[in-house]
């Protein structure tokens, strides 16, 4: 590549778009300003669908969710300076989640030292774990774009491709063929480590697998189920991989704060816990308390630096999850009885009857007497969020994607709404930011229009991210938005309330969220009792022309147990 301007060549903006399109970019999220206008249009001209968000934070989160559900790098396009800084929370979530995401960010010319838009883009990226690529001359535009794409895809990284305005104004030559930028080859485990893990599993009497994001990325369900059947393992996931083992009689669902009492009991009773592409962090292991005193912990990950990073492990295997599980299964004897290891006929029955949260008895704390209409302005009744979630679980089609925001409420949809598989759950919670749920749902709905997307939000997160409600309506996305409305930053109320602190900074007067929704163009209902959900059933029957917003006035007399778990991590 030459560093000299090439008057015969392609404008840099065209070249960048051409490279991205050739590598497979067909969807781009963004907010367009002068700096990214031309490159975004160049992508659209090459057939990409452009999704206009109303805030760059929303655009980044949409692209992140889209990438999680398509398994392809997401692309978000932002203006220089404030466009990028607005996107930073979404970029941070993506980087912490190892989402392959490419942030196409306009940047000031290196000579524009006094530009009001100048920020330290490299420093900003480094601060949140995103790698920054910047062609310093037009001649580097193609290579930097390929490098950025390759790093995002093969390294599962969030990258910023900074495009200085002076470089954008130049031109360059497209090479006849692009350098390779495909996914990384799956890493095979060593024979020795396969043998060690096989021995540990053969000796285990009560093995439990916890599959994480890496199992989902590797599409390793079949291999893990095969290995599980050869050693009698029970199958759990981290929250990020919820749904991976859906339908297996040995599925424990999520390990960690969201684990049901039976799942927690069984994980604690394991003598060998194997994390598969799973960081085994404090959320997944309840700060280690889910590991029994005499249990051995093993971990398999294709990133050696992940081994033992959160939880001491007796056996660490560096390798792709699917390849490793298959190799270990090949070592173990085939044709073992169905009830082996932790698996028994009795346990299978217990799991069928009790492992789901919705099968755990609870006392309904709803304050609806059953006499009110549920619509009168003086109606103060509130619905128990468990009752609400179970009713929704019954009503919503099984083919769904549940996207969850952060807050005290977040466990209710996560634990009580079932999902059809790991793509049925979009959990943008690595950074624990509130306000990302609605944009996560939008990215999910665009990635999977065949499913009904359900955005589960607290009132705080909903109002923080509300600008994207216009995006939902404008795009005609037929989604359900459920607001668990306690008229407070409930997480903070429950965090500080017990110590007698003033809480007026975290409590709010009732907001007319259903009315706000209607203002944006949604169908909307307020729910104070189970029966107030009837119009939702009618909406589900079709034609679903506008999104449905459910403002559920929920009870919130005490904090949730997963929240107490979260506070231990602060
Ligand atoms: C961007 C951001 N700001 C502040 C917080 C701290 N925080 C955590 S939960 C929460 C309250 C969320 O309220 P809401 O969405 O209504 O859900 P609730 O806790 O009431 O269920 C706040 C402010 C955060 N996590 N992220």
C-alpha cells in the first residue's frame, strides 16, 4: 500500500464500505452526523440495511445485541466526538462481553489540534477494553479496515475504526484480493489435558457442567450433551448462555443468583464442577458459595488467560469447548446406562417438577383485592412481579427472545420467562448499566424477526433509554415491552433502605408510562392485576401493528435475593 494520495483510486469512504461489505457487513446501526454521513451512505449503497437509532448509546447496544444473535460482527456508525462519547456505555458493555463489534467512528484530522471535536480516541478505547484502529493515511484505509474486522471476528473483540476526516477525504487503491479476515480456527486441546479431564469425569459421582458464553459461541450443545450422557453430568449455564440446554431432562437452567433452589442445591452437591467457556465469576457461583467444600473445579476455555481468573481451578484445559467435549467424550466409554453419575430416575422426576422457578411455591404479595376495575385513576393495586411474569410466560409464544435491563426487577423475567434456546435470551449485563434493555431488544428483534422480542425493563431503565421507543415504533417492530414499574430506582431503595438512609433521591412520583408509550405510537396498557393483561392476549392474537407496552405497577416491598448477591460484589 502506498502512503501517497492516489487520485485514480477509490475515495477512502467508498473503500472502507467496500471492504466491510465484502467481508459481510449487511446491517449498520448508527446516528449520522457530518463525519460519518458519507461512509454510512457508502455502506447503504452496497446493500447494507441502515438502522437509525435516536442515541448513539442505543445504536451501539443494538449492534451488540444483533451481533450476539447473528454470531457476526455488529457495526455501529457514529459522528466524531460526542457521537463516540455517547456510544461509550454500549461500547463498554460489548467489550466486556467480548462481542465482535466494529465502531465506525469519524475522527478529527490529526492536524486539527484545536478542533472542539478532538478527544483522545485511543485513550477512550483503551479505557474500556476496545482496540482502536486508525488509518494514518488513505493508503492504510483498506488494511486498517481488514485488521479491525479480523480482530473483531477472530479475536471476539470490540474495536473502534477511527476515520480521520482528512483521511476520509483521500483516496486509495483496492487490492485485487483482501487479506484474510475469517473466524479463528477452533483450538484443539492437548491430548494430555483431554486425558486428565476424562479421568476426572470418570471418577466423579456427581458432575455438573456450567456452560457459558463460550459454549454458546462454539455451538457446543450437542457435544456437551453427549459428554454429559457418558459421565452422568447435570447441565447448567451462566446467565449469558441461558437456554442452551432447554428441553434436556438434565437442564438445571442458570447457575448463580438466578438459580432455583433445586438447581442451587444440586450444584452445591456436585463433586466436580466443569466450567465450559464460562468465566465462573461471582455471579455464576454466588461468590463461590455454589461450590461445595469438597468439590473439584475444572475449566475449559480457548483463552488460557480465562482459566482460574475468577475461581481457583484444579484442572484447566485450553481448548475450544466443542472440540474438547467431543475429544473427552471419545475417551469415555460409550453405551453407559442412562442413569449414571448424578443422573437417576428419581432426580429426573424432581427436576421435571421443581427446577423451574415458576414451580416453586410463593405467597402472592399483590395488593389487588379483585374488586377494583384495575382502570380507575384511584386504583392503587399492585401486582406481584412473579405473578406478572408467570402470566406472561403463559401468554407469550414460546418462540421468543427476552432482553433484560438491569435493576432489582431483572431476576423476574430472567427466572420466570422461559426461552426456547440460548438465542432466546439477550443479557447485556456485563457492565451492569441500566438503560440498555430496550436497545438490546431492538437489536434482537432486527436479528431475529421470526421471534417475538420481549423487552423487560425497570421504570428507571425504561425512562433512561426511552428515546429508542421512537425507533421501535418507526421500524414497526412488533415487540412487547414490559416495564416492572415500582416508581423508584428499586435496587437503590433496597440497597440503602434497610440502613435507614433518606431515599428521596431514588424514589419518583408515578410516571404515566402507558401514556408516554401511546405518545410514541405504542399500544399500551397499565397492569395492576393479572386480569388487566387481557388486552395483551388480544394484542398477541394480532395483527400486532404497533408495539405493546405493558406498564406493570409491581409490588416492591423488599429487595430480591439476586440483588443481595449483586451488592456483595460492590
Ligand atoms: C447507567 C447506570 N446508572 C446508575 C446505575 C445504578 N443503578 C443500578 S440499578 C438502578 C435502579 C434501576 O431502577 P429501575 O430500572 O426502575 O429498576 P428497579 O431497580 O426499580 O427494579 C440504578 C440507578 C447503573 N447500574 N447504571
